[in-house]
């Protein structure tokens, strides 16, 4: 699905999420199937009490040959930057060019459950991303920040090709942070072209002080519901609309989904690309997730869809 772009080496990619409710023992088979279907990416999830992002990424990478595997996303309050860089470097060396690592603030209620709440969320995320990227680049890193301290650490086995470190964020100040510090931004489900435009504006503010030669990839997660029956689509997607109405603080009609028959889902994916998303990552809703992905990708390969 990948095409060339002068602005981002990852433009117009399509990926699939291994949903957090799926069993970890099914991940290897699912990843192999997604690769067989022709997707560019597989993304794994790290949410409290579900599954670990690093271990899940390792399973998916080992089960596939070409898929890029994304971790979306690891909470900065739970991750020491030096240890995180060591883990990512190990995967990047074993599977060069096939890893993209997402870091975020962490859901406040989950961080509170494990004693990891921190009032300086913006500083912690930016400093974690900065320190991890520095360590992965292979030099000796000394960092004395507001929340992160690293004293003359250098990885013994740095990756020849450091993996992109991207920020999973939602609000404007965090999006600006991502533009300033990260290699890309992961946008949460429920957001469509209007939200992409607003996010790109905020990211651009941060990019003003970043290295202009450094690419910045915009990754958008989106729910997928493929069905020829509009009533079944509405029923299957209703819980998602309710959840993301609350999460995004928007009216229900503004919650965006890639939903409808196969041709409609293909058009909506293309619309997200055209709006500025480099990578669209599909999160199937309802029964037969691989069948839905198969239908959407097949339609996406049809020019008239």
C-alpha cells in the first residue's frame, strides 16, 4: 500500500491494530495473517492490565518478515528512559527498519492506580522522548531535566538504524510538544479530517524549533467496521461512538469511523490520507476482524472504490 512522498518516507501506509481484547497467544498468527493481506504495519497496544508493548512487539516481529510493528503507546510514567532505550535498541537490532515506538502521557486514572501520577506530564513526556532518541542515536547521553536524569550513559549495542520514536497525544500543547521532540505523532481513534488539520497546525508550531530535515510522520488510529447493512454498522459502532464522544469531548456526530461497505471504507481511508495522515491504522469493530481488513484492503486496491 505504500507510495512515495516528498514529505514523509512513510506516507500513505495502512496498518492494523491487534486489539487489546485479543488473546496474546493469538498475536503471532494474527500478525502473519495481516502481513499476508498486504498491510504495511501492525500495531500492538500497551494499556494497563492488558499486555506489554515491548513483549507484544517482539512476538509480532518474530512472526513476520516485512511488516513494520508499532507500539501504541507506552506510558512515560512507567518507563525509565535508559531501560526503554535498551529494550527498543534490542528489537531494532534484531529487526532493523521494522519498529516504530510510541510514547504517551498514560491515562491519568491508570497512572493513579499504580502510583505513577505526575503533575509535570508535559515535561516528563518531552524529556523521556528526547533522552530515548539520544540514547538510540548511539552517543553518550547526559540529560539533566525537570523529570528525567541520565548521567553519561551510552548503549553498548545501539541500533544501526534507530527506530522512530513517536508521541501518542491528543491535546494542542501535547501535539506541539510532539512536533518539537518526536519523530512523529499518533492520533487516537475517532478523529477525522477536521481533527487532522487542527493537529497538523499544532504540530507545525513545535516543528519551528525542530530539525527541519527530520521527517515527522502522522499516524492515525481509526475504527473499521465493514458491512453492507447500514443498520448492522450502526449497531456495531454504537459503543465506539459513545466511548469516543466522552474521550474526545465532542458530539457523537463528530466521532469519525471508517465504516460502511467496502468501497465506502476505502474512500474514507483515502480521505484521511488526503487530509494529511501518512499512516492510517485500522482497528476492526465487531465480528471477523481479519475478514473486515481483507475487504477494506481489497477495495483500497481498486481505483474506482
